[in-house]
C-alpha cells in the first residue's frame, strides 16, 4: 500500500535520503522470502542471513523499507503497558507474560545498538502514564499495585512534580515507570537496513498482489513478476489481514500524529526547559505526547478505522488541527503555527492484546500484531520467527509461546462496526485528555 496523503513523517525527514533503492524487475527464485521490511522483517532477514550465508534471502516491501509503522510510531520502547488495546490488565499471570516479552524486546534492541554502535537517541528516562483528571487516581493506584507485585520500579506523582518535569500544568496525576526507553525510531530502523548481510536482497516499492502454495513451493505474484520460494515469513504487521494471514484474529487501526519544529531557546525557556520525556494516556483514547531530544513535541490523539491511503490531505489537516488543539491545551504559551509535519499509519490490534507468532504451515510463518508496542517486540519477534522457521528453539521462543494466543474476532461487517462503536465510546471517555 502506498501512503501519499501526508506531508512527510518527521522521523523519516530527519534522515539522509537513501540511494540505490531497487524494485522487483524480474522473476526470482530463493530459499527464503520475507514480506514486509519493518522491524520484524529486517530482524528476520538479518538472522537468516547469519544462519544461512550461502542461501539467497529476499526481503520485499510494498513501500520503502522501514517507512511504515516502524518509522511512524512515537518512539516508545515499552516495559509496561496500562492499556493494551481497550482494556486494562487485570490478570497478574497474563500481565507477567506480556511484561517478560517487553523485557526481552528491550534487551534485544539494546544489544543491537551496542553491537553496531547505533545512534538512535537512546534515553533510559522511563515514561509517564498521566491524566488531567484527579479521579483517575484509582486507575493508577490499581496499576501501581500490579507493578509492585511484579517488582517494577515506579512512583506516583502529583501536579507540582509533573509541572516541573514536563513543563506543563495540564496533568494532575501520573505514574512513572523507570524501565521504558525513548528513542528515534527512524534512526533505529535505518541502522537495521544498513547492516543487512550481503546474501539478503532487498526490493522496495514492490507490492505483493497474491500468493499460493503448490506442493512444497510458494509462489508470490507482484506486478508483472513472480517470486518462487521454499519458505516464507509474513512480517507485515497491520497488513497481515489483507494478505489472508490470521484474518479472524487481528484488525488494523489508523493512527495520526503530528510533530512540531524544534522549540527556540525562548520558547523552551517559557516551558521550564524540561529534560526529554514521554507521556502515555491513562485512558486508551487520550493523547500520547513526548518531548524529543532536540526539543520537538510529538502528539498522537486520533485512532480510527480508516484506510490511510484513502485519507485526503483535507482529512489529514482536520486531524492535525485536533493535535494543534492538544498541544495548545498543554502549552498555551507556545505559538499556534508550531506543527511542522503530520502523518498517518497503521497499527495492528488483537482482541486480547496478544501478538501473532506462529507456524502457519510447514514452510509458512508469520509474526506481527504488536498492539502499538512494536519497536522492541517486533524486533525480537523477527529474529525468533526466523529461528523457529529454521526448526530450532530458544528460551526466547519459549517465553513468547507462553503468552495467551490471540482470540477469535467476528467477521465483517460486524467487526468494523464493533470497533467503531468502541472507539467512539473510548473517545468520549477520554475527551478531556485529547
């Protein structure tokens, strides 16, 4: 899918444009084919290249590698979540299983950036779950109880502490966890592209039209060309459903975000010159907002059932206005015309906020559906699905497979109707937090 409706993702705009971008031009045969060149696909390709240096591995993306959800997210590498999908975690055992996966994801990314000396603005500053409503203290107190039982270091902060830390008096209460990471997602995914092994062949702007399996071979049709492969890994996250992969277990949600220009010295001083921070909402449809290393403000406060490829520039501008309002509510002293870019993208959700990681067939594998927490989990799952596809096992795979599996979803049009109703309901509950 090609997204042409936005004025550029700020994370991508920060990067030097890549050269030598190749698209599929002729029929190909390979031992391994990976569909989707985001965190998961790139991680899987790197691992397969290391495991099979004499085999041909093809990695294909419908757009440019890494410029989908991998670059369009908010740059949170999470250790804990308050809202997975639309529900709070109440079952301690399930929450522990999810947290174990998040921990592995953080370790995996940290090892990667250390091994390859990646500069991705890594900041171990933790994150805040914050609300302007004092009445949300009950939610945070219950969440604190869960974190305490699991040994997560955290603390609850009131308005004065928050104002000093965040540079805004908007929030009245928050819970801060110390294990979360803030980073530049575009820089991270660019590094993953740059270090691909020589036996990995990357083709971009090459959209998979359909695929089929005949005996032990998989045939994939693209525009005017075909790839035949022995094994395939689907790593398309929000687009798994459109390719017929676990169609009744995941659904895509379109998010829209905006980012300001860098604040001037005077503007930065007016909000108290805070250190880099990131805020996640207590209520699911509230605004995600963060201050970057270079003093830009990112805000994301829209989630909807909408194909971003069909979203007009006018539609995007409407959503950008909502984000301008969200910034103004928090920082009234800043100028009105401060937003520099806005963009939309796809996340994949499941009913119970679990991820897809499985063997579909003897030579067909899939990983994705990260419920908005894909930086660490997606990178981890990419390597581990490559190992699983090689008929090997690891302690990481055992941890992943101990999670609850995604639960069944109703068919269309009932699914979209149900999701839309739930989004409207959650948006009303969080209207003061947008």
